């Protein structure tokens, strides 16, 4: 508990001042509403609230006030979105506050379809949403900040109804339902959403603490170490509507290129590798007829102690440009590992230090650390010149043939006794830094290749990071629990508006950092659902992830991988249609059940199965015996692989071999499959397609194809596809 000991006792040294009553209410005209700190430019209400009941004039003295401003984003407001700002002290801060962009996909303005026709109305189940705001008295500043500094806090509390459950809070790997948890939003190695029908976006890059029924059983308390707090309350009530509005405000992802959805294979991290190692991997996959789309070079493509210098280590890759050309001729895309740290042995260090491109200490010298590479400095992306300098080295790699960058790290950003080029408050810049980092890398890819081909593989992110896909969940363990954590992390990230995600299939790190491969059963089960995520990558730490290294005495791991990749390739038309939905609405490909079935109470608690797009339910298997218990919502569901009918709502317990798992098609829907299984990139109009339906009579499905769309229609027992030029092609129809 952050401020209290139980319900009644406040912690020693803390004084809490809660807004008690409104002393003065003012209507702010549109041109005034942004002056006090609201981003909204529409009409606003300002309430001056006292922190005790005022019985006489003396009660107006020697006590703080809390000012609350309420509006809706944009010049004319935004449907179903309310912005609230509460502040104690109003004085202009010395340091700059990093701010998340509003409506970045609409040139900073509310899109026309979200502008209300009349005054804004918000509600939750036709009942008021009760909130309280508090200030922790700065005369009694608690030592609660991440840096140990004494600091005043602002807090806001939302009431929780009986049975209400809370979700979200970014990428989280623990229990999916957040009730009973205390979560601090602070980047380390390693918004809220409620099914009753509203979302809360805390518009700050500061450390934010969420206490979800942990301090008070009837409250969600949100606090941060500042004199003001800004939140946007987003009315659904449907979870998809909440995501649509949230991502309209903070940004939506472009559609990644089709090749990014294929299988990625890496060198792994601490393994030994050179040109021969990579070539042997590729030959082994070819011999086993396993399609591969992207090959990734992890950290040691650069010489030890010199990360990052953006140069291939000539001891292992003597002619990297020619080698990349040979890999391209094999039909592969190339990704390389990078981060924003420059070790002092790197040739880039002296240049960056001399030009002032790194985060600095307060005395103006470069901040350095021995954590990671010896003597690292960190590129300061608040400096436009530093950003262009960093991008210039990436541009050379792109010109060499690199197709994607794995933007690792971005979390270990100092906040104590440092300063940034643009004057940003260091504590607030800590969380915001990753946004600038991934933006810099993504922007240079767009500049060199166009947005249709730009791709990063990012580990860290903050609000708005969904605009720079793809993201993966970091270093998971090679255990069944690690696999479950990875799935929960992906679903949780999706609730923050991130449409595209991946995991380290097979797990990254063995317990104790041992040089052992994952258990073959775990590897095969992870392969199954890892290829039923938007993006799929085999990656490890101390051992390789090619299947014959996992199971050297049996071909089964190779056969399971081959089958999973080929299934994903055939699913590409369906996947691209779901990618279009993510681009247009912010709803992720891999999504929690309650996004599709909020009216079903069972869907609120399920966190070991998911919907892949709107129409396919996937239940991964988390044990070596092949047994799985999973939930099916109301309706008729049919297995895509086994063609068996299940009728819900009901729980099922079934057993599967390594070549199958529950993948169920929803009643009243249809999916489009391609006929190609060897590549994720193909043309439906040339190569053909199949529509699989479960009691769907008439459908129309949009599938991105380059810069145009193919529309597949089903009606009167036949199906046809129409491209942007008016061409038509009939397809095969299968009814389950």
C-alpha cells in the first residue's frame, strides 16, 4: 500500500488532502480550455475544490485546494472520451515534460467520425462513474519515488462495482485479471481496461502506480509523483470500441509487409556462429523442407566490446555484403540486432562524446556505465542531431541489404543526476525514451524502404509505440510457466493497442543460464501456437533453436515445425485481413476472449487461450501429456484441423498429439485460406484460394494486397474475389 496502512491509518510522514467539495465552478470557453494544461481545446468545466468542508471564511485558509478541469479532446470534443486534469500547484515546471502525441494518424485532430453531433454524454451502465482526487501534502513528502527522492504525489481513485474486473496496464506476464495487484508503470528489464465498459488512459510518462483493489477493496487508485494528474476516460462499452478510441488518440499500426509474418530464425544470443554456421542452418531447413522467411543475426554479429559500432565482425563475416546478397538469393530477408548503447571501445564512442550526442550528467560530461558493454553511453534521441547521426549508420546497413532491425533494450535509461538535450525531466524521460528510440529506427526504414516494408522487432515500448511494429515479449524462460507467461504478455500487450506481437518460441533462457536446449515437448507445443501469433520467431540464449538441435534423435520436432509454418502460410489471407482490422481499429490479431465475448462472464477470466483474429479460437497445450482444458463460448464451433463440432458455452478436456491442437472456427463466420504453403507472399488472384465457412451465408472480407485490397465474397453457395482493377476469380468453398 503506497500511502496507508490498512483502511484507517495513514503512513507516518504522509498527509493526504482529498477534494471534498466544489467552491467555485467555471465554464471555460474553447479558446481558454488549453491554458491550464488540458490538451483539449473544446469547452471545459473548471472546479476549484476545497480539501475540507468550508463552514466559515477561516476554513479557506492554510489548506490546499485541488483544481479539476474536465473537457473532451479536440476543438469540438470526441465521442465517448472525457479528459480530466487535477492539479495542486500550478507553477510552470523547470524541466520539460515529454508528451504523447494525440491523434497522430489524423494530423493531430479528432477524426470527423468521432466528433459529437451534440453535447458529450458519458456513462457506465447508466450509472455515474465515481472518482475522488487526492494530493499527498508536499510538506510531508514521502520517500516513494524510484530514485528515492522525497516527492509529493497526486492520486485519483475510481470506484469498482461488485464483480468488476480490471485488465491491461501494458505488457504484463502474471495473472491476467489485475484485481488485487499493485503495478508500477516503469521500464525495467523484464492504461487500464474494465469489462463493465470503460477504459482509462493516464496521460503521463512518469512512474504511475496502479493499486487495483489492493489498498481499498472498492477502489482502483492511480498515483504519480507530481503536482498534477491527467487521465482520459474512454466509454465503450464494448472492448473493441475502447481500443478503437484509445488508438485513435494514441495511434494505430501500419500493416507490416507479408514477409514479416513468416518464420524468423536467429543465431541465438551467446552461441558461436559464423557464415558456415548460418549456411548449415539454412541447408538443414531446406533438407527438411521447412520454409524460412527471415534470418536474424543477434548481438555478436558485431565484435565483442564494440556494441554498437554497426560493423559486421570480419573474423566471422569477412565479406558481409556478399553474404547478405547470397542470403537474399535464397529468398530470405535479413534482420540484425541493435540497441542504443555505444560501448567506449566502439569507434563511434569518441565521435558521439565529442559532439554531445549522449545522455549527460549534470556537470555536462557523458553519463557512462559498465552494465552491458564496458563504458557504455546512451544516445540522446531528444537531440535531433544525435538522432540523425544514429540513423546514418542504420542507413548504411539498409543499403547493404538489411531488411529489419531488432531494437533491443531501451529500458535501462538513467533518471538520477542526468540531463537530456531538450531539457526533458529525466524521470519522465525514462519511460518515454523507448518511444523516441523505436521511432528513430522505424523512421529511417520508412525513409529508405517505404512504410510498406518498414519493420522493427522491438522489446520495449510505451504509449504510442504500437505505431512502430513489431514487438516481442523479451527474455522468457524455457519452462511451461515461461510459455504461459509469454501468452499472457502477448494478450496484455494487445489490450494496450499493440496489434502485432511475438515471443521467443521455445523460450529464451534456461533456468540458471545452463547450456541446455528446451524440452522437446515444450518446443513443439510452443511452435504450434507461436506460429499462430501475428509474428513468429525461433530464438534462444545459450543454445540454437533449429529443430534438429532440440530433438537430434527424432525428426518429429522438424515435422511439427514444418506443419505449423505451412499452416500459417495458408492462413495468410485471413491474417492479412485481421492485420487490416488492427490498422483500422487498433484491435490486435492475438486477442483475449473477452474482446470478442464481453457478455460472457467466463471469457473475463480465461488467460491460457485466445482468439486469433475475430473468427479462430486457439487453445495452446501447456503440458507434455498433450491434455488441454479450454472454454468455448456460446454457439457452434468446428475444428479447423479435426473438423469436429463443439457446442458452447462449455468447457472441454481433450488430448492431442504434437501435430494438432484446438483451432476452432466460430459459427456464422468464414475464413479465406491460400493455396500456397511455402511462402507468406503470394497473389490470391493468380494462385487461388479456399473459403472455409461455419454456417456463414453471406460475407465480404477485405484482404490487403500491396497498396490495394482484394475483396472476397460469399453468397448463394459460391465465392469469388474482386481486385482493385475489377478482376474476378472464383474460389473453392468448404463448409464445416
